[in-house]
């Protein structure tokens, strides 16, 4: 279910938009999952997995979405693509793709649009059907969406496999016959099959060896340059996100707490949470002056978020105002497009 009620606490995605309409614009997106049931079947509470998120992605651009495990990154990506099961959550806000609000469309109206939005899953093995060979798995969506007939589709599938670094002859093999890195290449080939404009990359390298991670990231960059793809790159490793993204949005307990161009955010973080994340990134030549910021306490439960700023129980700068009032995502000192949600930073 989706409603049109919007909160005013977060900056609208248009606040830092480049000239022209972005490819994807998300405004005040919230996703609440009901938990518990009373004797009469009504929920006893909600998990606020995503809370008032606004962001945008331009064509050919990569937006990195980073944060600790459980902060709502994956739920945000799936909600943007309308992949959450119908009725499983209460969803509010807008998801505009090429100027069209996807949540105002029926499933039938949405179907032609779906081929332009694809996803690469974190677990390549779990995302592939073990009963289908690779060629059929890649060819099937092309036939369904009318991009190729049944005779042409196998040849196109072979070409896509070669494009991602696998031999066309691999089309007749099954998922269990491939390594983790190869399976992720297959997932990329399947995402490319429908000629999308935007791909949500849901931690596509976190389950892979470091050497394989670099190969997959280089492949994604090459494909972006060649095909003009836009990415929403979801990860928890800021070092990877900094290398791969044009802009970065930092998420904490379902909310965006800071966003800026990649190099600007890593050079001049304004939010205390971003500063803590960056201090934990391993450095090839650490200095004695480098100080690791260790956050106290645990991440609060999204079922019972704290009042005011959600980060205040762990923040070294927290004041009474932080405990009572939610800070807006607003411009801070630094480069253009640098926004942070913190009362205590300028």
C-alpha cells in the first residue's frame, strides 16, 4: 500500500538537482513493516526500515548508498524497483522514473517500464535458477519483453556472456558449474539483457574475493562507459563506494544523514557518523596521527527509534536539542551539493 503523505523533515530530492530532470527521483520514501498481531489481527508495532528518504540519480551517473548492515539500504533499493511483496509493507512517497511515478501505476502499466530498471543481487548463487541453464536464463526475459524471438535470443545471450568475460559456450551450463565471480558476471549479463537505463547494484561484490571484486567493479565501469548506464550502488564498504561512485549518500537507521560528491564527502565529512565510518576504512600507509573513532553503544532498533536525531545515543557531539528535534538534511560548509543532517556541524 502507498500513500501520498509526505514528511517535511528531509530535504526534497530537487534541492541539489542538476539542470534538467534526473533519470530517477525519489521523494520522501518511507517503508514500514508491521510486526506482531493482536487478537483481532491488527499489528502491534512497525519496523521503520526506510524513513523519509529523498535522492536522485542522473543518466549515466553512479550514486553510492552506504551504511551499516541493517540500516535500510537494500530495502530502499527494492522499494525503488517495486520488488517488495504487495501488502507486506506500508509505503509512502514518490519514486519517479523518467518523470513517471511508479507507485501510481498498476502492475500491468508497470510491466513495459520494468525492463528499463534492473537489479544485480548480492548473492549470485541465490539469484540464479538452478534448474535452468545460463543461456535460457538470459534469453527468457528478452523473449518475454519482445526484444528478441526464440531463435535470436540464444545468440544474443551468447554475445552478452562474451561481453561480461565468459565464453558463449558457457550458455549450456548450469549455475552450480561456475565460481562465485563467474556467477556474478552471469547476473550482470542477465541485467543487461533488457537494455536497461538504471541498474540497482545490491552489494554486488561483498561476497567475492578481493581480487574478483576489482574485476567486477572494472567490468561495471566499462559497461557504464560503453552503454551510458546509471547505477544505484549499495554497499557498506566506503573505500569501494568512493572509488566507484560519482556521489555518495550515507544512511543511518533508515534515513539519509549526509550526501555529497564522492571525493568531497571522503575529504570533508560533516556528519559524525560519516566521520566514524571513514575512520574505520583501512589505509595502505597508516600514520600515528590517524585516529579511529569508536562509536559507543549499539544501533537502535528500527522498531523503536530514538526521539530527535536517530544517531544521538551514539554521537559524541549530541546535545539536548539533538535528543528532541530531528535535524533537516541541509547544505553545510564545503563543496556544492554537500548536505548533512546534523545540528552541531556547520
